[in-house]
C-alpha cells in the first residue's frame, strides 16, 4: 500500500487500492506493507506499549495481590472465605460507578495527565491495605482502590484508538495485556517470598507484601507523566511524514465507520448491541477475576507449601501468555473477532467444569484443566476489544468502552463473593464453586455466537 505525497488541498486519506477481504490479507507477503507504515507502527509500538504495559502490570498486581495475601491475612484477621470474597470484589462497586466518568475525563484532559493521576492514587491506596484491621476496614480500602483505579483499562484501550489502525489492534492489545499475564506469573513468586519475610521492618508478611507492591505504581506515575504522548500530531519522536501518514490512516477509519452509523454518546450507552457485548464481557470477567483471586487458595489446598504454591499458581499464566499472543496474531491476520472470542469462552467453561469434576483427588489433572481455562481466559480480551473499538469513535468510544468495562466488571464482585459463599457452604471444597463458575463463560460464548460480525468491524479490517 503506497502513501501518496500530501498536497496543500488534499482530502482526508482513503486508500486507492482495491479493498481486500480479511481472509485474503493473510496471503499478502510482508513486503506488501509500505515501509513508511511498517516503520511508523514499529516506532509507535516501542514508544507507547511498554509504558502502558508496565502501568497495567502495576494495576493488576495491586488488584489481585490480595489473593496471595489471603494465605496468611485471613487467619490473622479472622476472615472467612465469604468475607474475603466480598472484600476482594467490593473494589468493583466503586470501579463501576467511576469508570465512565473517568474515561470521559481522559478524553478531555488527555491520557498522560489522567493515567499518571490514576497510577499515583492507586499506589497510595494499595499501600494502605497493609493497615486494615477488620472486615469493614478491608471493605473500605478495597472500595477506595476501585475508585482510584477506575478508568485505567478502558482508558488505555481507548487511547490505542488514537494511535493504532484497526488491523494492528488485536496484537497491540495482546502485547499490552501480557502485563496482566506477567503480573500473574511474577506476582505469586514475589508475593510468596514477601510472605516469608514475616516480621521484617516490624510488619507481618502480608503487610510487607502490600507496601512493597505499591511502590512500582508510584514510580510509573512519574514515568508516564514524563514520557507518554497524547496524540500523533504531538509526537516529536515521529518524523513529519510518519505523523501525517498515521493521522490520515486513523481519520480514514473513523470516516468509514461513521459512514455505516455515527454513534453519539447517548446512542452508544443505549445501544442494544453494545449491551450484549457487555453481557458477554461479564461472563469472561467472572471467570477471570475469580480464578485470579482464588487460584492461590485452590493450589494451597492441595497440600503444598506457600513457596511451591507461588510457582504452581504462576504456571497456568506462563501457558496463557503464549496462547494469548498466538490467538491475537491469528485474529489480526484473518480479521475474525467474535467467533474466536466465542471459541475461547466455550473452552474456558468446559475446562472449569472439568477441573471441578476432577477435584483435589486428581491434583495434576485438575491443575492441567485450570491451565487450559487460564489459557483461554487470557486469549479473550485481545479479540474482544477490537469489536467495540471499531464500532465507536470520539466521546462515544470513551463512554462505550467505559460502559463495557465498568458494568462487565460487576462480576468482579459477584463472582468471588459467590465462589466464597459456596466454598464455605461445602466445607471449604472448591469443586462445586468451579462447576457453578463454569456457566458464566459458556453464556458469553452463546451471546457472541448470536451477535455475529459487525459491518464496521469488517470495514475497519481493510488496509
């Protein structure tokens, strides 16, 4: 694809090549990509994705490290599984309420200022988790943590629409989301080590864990404030022709989407299709949040030490990292989104059900089934998010993406809470909890199959 030289009276860029069907795109040789395009995307990716990924690593670590702290914190503070499950999930009550306003503010003031603010406030509040003393203080700090973190994930996704054409978004999202996976690989190992330092600096192990793991967020707030760039036309680190090409490409995509239907913010928030996507996201998020929070306890119940628990709990996410990258590249090459997302949801549901049926009597097979579930869960988001990203633009995109992430994450409260209630009711067993949990991603698969493909997604995938 060649990029014509810009003239003074040039109209918004529209490719003069014949549009290709997504299935034919995978047959194109690498040389078919214009050198200017290849170099621009590479430079943008190397500049922005590491900043976003490191920030998300901090976010997810501070959100789920409570799952590992629970191995000693629950006993120290007298928390039942139900109290822990509710407290771990109460973060999402404030998260839901603040998500859409946070994303709209980001659209107004820019990503650099707002993401740096998010990082700083959640770092402070996450460190305060070390000083909870009962169930209500636990609930209160988790509520404030959700309020502080609200808007980061959909804000980062929305920010990518300012920089990456649609045909690159699944793989860029996957690279960004590897931060979540790395936090689940590195986090358990580091957390297990911190728990073993009980008494250091006059703190119990779980308290030291919260303090130490809050520091990276504070550091990243300064880094983001210094290095993140809001828009392509502000990027002094791109050459003028690179800025010009990128902005024209992004403008052309918006024009094609608007030609099908231009959503206002109100229309986006009332769109039936967007709400169905939100329901599908709920099923995925239920499985993802609950497995992340309870996996350390599931593994510990197999009778292994805390340090061994750290390594075993990290193992499924090692495989999940590879699965996510493979699925995202394949999705970009073929242009298929909802069908692939439905496939991994179906696989997640079946794998969780199998792990529940096997139980701790078959520990190796049970962990293998959970590993398959985690591989599928990690692969979902890079294929799902490009769908609403292609449908919406401007404030409608900011509000719509915030809607999906905020309402979808209600499962982050309900899922862990219900898992804990069922676990308490069955004498501490995880089997029935896993079986019930498996229903959520299966429902997501049904919704995604019913939705099919959207015309705006097809148009966005054209070079």
